[in-house]
C-alpha cells in the first residue's frame, strides 16, 4: 500500500511504495535526499528512547563530587577568517570582540565569535513535548529523516488534510480580486514581452553591421571601382537599413548610389550594367515607401518622396527597353502596395506626349458657304514607343480602360481568323500593352492570344516577354513557361530566319523569363549562345547571371562557391561581382560558412561578399 511522505525542503507531498520504508531517496521535484520512515523501526526507537530517558533522570538525582576547577592552559577560540579564509586561533578573552587577524598575510579586523561552553544535561530542561522525555539536544542530534512522536502527529494531520479527511476552509475569491489579478498579470506579461522584444531588436539590429561597414569602407577607399559596382554595394546598404526600418539611413545610401551614375544625354550608348544598377535602385526605393505611423517613426519613406526618387532614377537609364522593364516591374510592386496611380503617373512621364495639332485659322467673310470649306484637321500620327505600351498596360490593369483606349483602341484577336490565315496585324503598342494588361487581370489565355497574333517576330517577342514577366511575378508557373516559350520561338525565328537579334537588354530579359519558366537550358544554348563576348561581354555576363539566379532560387541548401565560375567565367564584370553577393546572401541566410567563397578574392570582390553576408543575416531574422 503506498505511503504519503512530505518533502521537508520543497513541501511536496509524495506517494511512495511501502517497500521503500526505511530507505533514502531523492525528491523528484527538488532532488533533496529524504528518508522514508519505517513505522516498525520508529516504534522500536521510541521504546529505546524511553529507556535512555529514564536512565538519564536517575543519573540527574545522583550526587556527584565537585570537580576541581580547570587550571590548564588558557582557552582559545578557533574560527575561519572571513577575509583570508584561514583557520586562526585567538585567546578566549577576545570572545565577541574585534581584533586583527593573526594571519601575517591578512591582518584585517575580524570579529571573534562567542565562546561556546558545553552544558551538563539537566532533567529540569527536558522537553515535555518530546515522547519519552528526550532532551532538546538529543532531538537535535537525531539522525536525518527520523520522526519524533510530535512530528508523527503533525504529519498525520497533514496527511489527513491532503486526503480531504479534514475539511479545509477556503476564503472565497471576490470578482474584484480576480480583476486585480488579471490586470497585474497583463502588466507583467506586457513588461516581459516588451523587454524580450527590445532585447531581440537591439541584438538583431547589430547583426550585419560589421560586414556592411567593411563593404562600405571599400567603396570609400577604392577609387578605381567602376560606378555601377559602387552603386550596387550602396543599394545593398540601403536594403539593409530598409530591413532595419531605418528610412533615413536607407535613403542616404540610395541617394549615394544614384549619385554614382552620371547623367546621360541623347547620344548615350546602351549600357546594360548601368541600367541594371538603376533598375535595382528603383525596385529598392519602392520597398522603402510607406505611410501613416511608419513614416512618423522614420521606418518608411513617404510615397511622395519615393515618386520623386523614382523619376530621377529612371531618367538616368540608357535605353527605352530598360525603362520599359523598370516601369513594368515598378508597376507590379506599386500596385501591390495600392499605389496604382503612382504607377500611372510614373509611366506617363516617359510616354510620348500627344502631338498638338495647330488650329486651322478661321475664315472670315460675309459668305457662310466659305466657312464650310475649312479643311478638317488631320489626325495625330501614330506613336509606336514601347513606353506608350507600358502606360496603356498599367491603365488597363487598374481599371482605367478609357485612358487606355485614348492611347490605342482594344484590338480584336480572333482564333477563327487566325486558323484561316485571315487575321490582321495588330499595332505593336496595342499588342504589347493589352497583352500585359490582360495578364495583370489574370486573363493569361487572352493575353497569349494577343501576343501571338500575326505580326513581326520582334513585336511578338516583346509582348510575350511582358506576359511571361507578369506570370512569373504572380507565381503562375505554367503560364510563365508557356509565354516564355512563345518569346523564345519568336527570338529563334527572328535570329535564324532574319539574321537579326534584339537589343542586348531584351536578350537579358528573355534569358530571365526562360530561366524562371523552366527553360534554362534552352535559354543558355539559344539566347546566351547567340550573344558575343566581343560585342557586349557585360550584357552576356548579366544574362548568365539570370541563369545563376534561377539556380540559387531553386536551391534549398547552400550553393557551392565554384558554381559562380561555372555560370559566369568573366570575372571582370559587374555580373560576377553581383553573383558573389547573391551566393553569399543565400548561404548566410542558411547559416553556411562563407570561408570557401572568400578564398582567392581581391578586396573589391570581398566587398560584394560582405554586403551579401549583411543582407543574408537580415534575411535570417525575417525567417
């Protein structure tokens, strides 16, 4: 039958087996060693204690001869010095007084404990509460774990209470008391939560600062660093501060990045590296935008300031194709942030302004018939800018169909006419603009039908690129692959049949949509293979970077450092440096060591690894 025992230290009531009676066990809660009482041994000890008490009482009545006074050597007190921890001895006459420590290496003032003198046992000092007449000193010298008669009675009462044999009166808790307890609990939890958040924010915010500062120091000290490379490191620094919700520091880094790109002119040559840095800057600026309390707390930048920075950034791009890509990707982010009107405003800045037809002079005279002979004003000439298509697409996507129709009317795409070979060519602005607009509204079937309508391969390529880009942004894998295949077919037709290739920027974007649409090998052979190192090695390296980026995005584990050289063999390009950042960011987020990546790198390349490390640590906080 189990016995109930109470731990003398933590007061926990334990249920133990009868077989453990008389043994020592550890309390399962506080690990205190306690003895399990044995009722039979306790009864035997009680009898023996009674006999010893009776003998002590008889001895107390016996007359003893007076002992001579001790005249031996002077008594001493031995104690441990609290300063030097040495056992020292002093004369007993210093009992309770202060004196220097006799240890020659200490000599500090210590207090001498009182002298304890042994007292004779006196039956008059017997404690009547202890069964059998045991003395207090005897009680104190009892072995640990043994119970006296009084203790047994107390334990029995406690056992009865725990067994609900004795009713326990409880004071009822009032509603006011419960409310007070609830308020106190909420306050304590709030303090704990706030403290924990503060600690995590403080320690987490420190992450990445060391590699970030190392990368920025390289930008300041390396005067030979090319401008797009310096801009990319500064953009990374701005992204780091955006993640830390430090809008002012982020804006400062973004402004420095834009300042690294000098203004161009009408005769500016296409520069893929320049446009890549400016595209990255534009998208990073949108991530910094916000409103309300975030702006008040300097965690985000007001959208008005973002609009102005976007305008300044896109103006610096070297080609209309790059501006069109920037407007498309910026619109996707802006619409997601409920800033569709800002996307329209931005696209309208770069669209071809409408031609103003001068009014026909009014013919004055008395004959009313002469007024009827006034010539009808000619219609404005057709505009074929790709940026007009981008404005049309955004207006159509946000529901401003009237505004879109002012640029071009909605084209008709007829499957029957296409199958019969009677389809008409579609204006390139209408084709690309409405195809992208339909894709943004989720009508990918109608978008593909428009994009593949009869017309030049270049027009079909641009429209299919737009549809594939929207499908990729919305994670529509099947639709993205289908439109990427359409764009690739148009490119092959254009390249092999006509012997022409699109501008380098479009080939980079074609590689991008193919790589993310499951057509990486096709893009590598047909698109990147058609790009010449001699003509534009920087653009080719950026196309190779898109293949590597797709490989990294599909990798669930760390990426080997050697992969960079496999994809991008030209190390003196911005694409190679950006690849270092992307691999470092990915591997740091996963907690992988960057030592293999840092081997055999120069200072500039190390700076790109460090900025990737800083961003990877911030990514790790989000996860």
